[in-house]
C-alpha cells in the first residue's frame, strides 16, 4: 500500500472518529438528547402528579360547595366546633 493511500485512510478514520465525537458529545448530540428525554419524562411525571392533585382539590371544592355534612365534618375536626345541644367531655392524660 502506498504512503499516499495510508495517509488518506488515516485521515478518513480520524475524520470519522471526529464525526462520531461531535455526534455523541456535541451540542444537540446524543448525550444531550438523552438528557433532554430524561428531563421530559420527569416533567411528564410531575404534570401527572399535579393533575391528580388538582382533581382532588376540585372534588374537595365541589364538596365544600354542595355537601353540608362534609363542611360540618371539617368544622368539627379542624375548628373544634360542636352543635348547640352537644357537650364536650375532656379526658385526663
């Protein structure tokens, strides 16, 4: 094989390796694409969790607007309210 042919082959191999390096590690390369996909998947999961939370809040708001027993239960638990005819009995610890 002639020296000129060896130089052309070596230059081609180096060029191909450089091309692979740019594809893998360059801006918008394979590694960047992989990281973006991971970020997208995390954001999708976060969106699903937020959606579930929003639906739960919506249901709670609807119950607060239309379910008097639910409102009473919250008033009893969170505010310690009682009805007029009830007596509170405290236990000693």
